[in-house]
C-alpha cells in the first residue's frame, strides 16, 4: 500500500462495538478492564466474568469451563491436545524453573501474566511495577538495578531496557513487553491460552539454560608427564 500508517490497522469496528449490548454475557481480561466490564454488565443486565490473565493452567481451565457451561458445547479436540502440550511443557521446564528467583519489571497486567504461572511452577518473584496498585509498589529501572545489587536472581523478564540491565549485570533475560527493539517478532508473540502459556514456560526455561555458566573440564597438570 502506498499510504503509511503509524498506528495499528484493523481492530474492533464501530459496528461491532454497537452490538456489544446484544451479548449474552461479558468476559473481561486484564485488571484494567474489570471495573469497566462490571459497570457495563450491570447497566445492561448481563452476567459478567473476569480473569486477570489466561496464562496459568487453572485460569485457562476455568475459562474453557465457563465457555462450556454457557454454550452447552464440549471443547474441540484441538484444545484438549493443546492442554496436553502444556502439561508436557510443565513437566519438562519444572527442572529449570522450580526454586529459581526471577525479577520482572513492567505494568501490573504484564507482571501478572508472567508472575502467576512462574510462581505456579515454584519460581519466586521480585517485582517492579510502573504503576502503584494494591498488589505492587511503583518503581523504575533504577529501583530494579538497586534490587539486583542486593538480591541474587537467576533471570529477568522485561523490555529491551531491562535486557540492557541484564547484560550489564550478566543475568539471563527474557525479552517481553514494550519496547523490544533489539529482537524481531515480539509483538506477534502469544503467551496466553494453552499454547501461549507453554511458550511462556519454554522462553523462561531457555533463558535459564542459556545463562548457565558451564564448568570447564579439569585437566590435570600431570597429564603432560604421561
């Protein structure tokens, strides 16, 4: 196309927005949408359901259970296969993530999407949120840097700015969020749903594996005399 748009194209049309009131139920995803969805549902007399994220096994199962109960239809076989794939991934990645300490910096919804599934597998979190909430204290990269000087962590999760900090301190890193300017394709990465959650675990396990400092083999000085 000849015309260049600095903004994302596509999205929800105005006509679709007008049809929202004809819905049978409202499902909101992400803490910033909860109050809005609840208010709209009450005004329209609709049922409302909320999920802070869909990146843990329990939350994804609850989401599909909700859809099954509301529609009366069983999940398609492909979703059952995707769930089995996530279970296999949990089995494989637990050896690299359970007991590990990680630090994450971003907005509250970004933090929740990564923190909850990693804590489910036994990892422990240090959090720096860009916005103060009931759950998280506000901070910036300077606060994260100071924390990392005092605490030992196995890997970081965050934007390119967090990755720069990770390289400075020689810590493994998972690039995610905005901006990721030193890698291609992050905006297309999906880390919710069964397959997305599996990708989240694999990204973190691979970062830990890449950050492991392997011991050099010991070569005896007596070998030269043989």
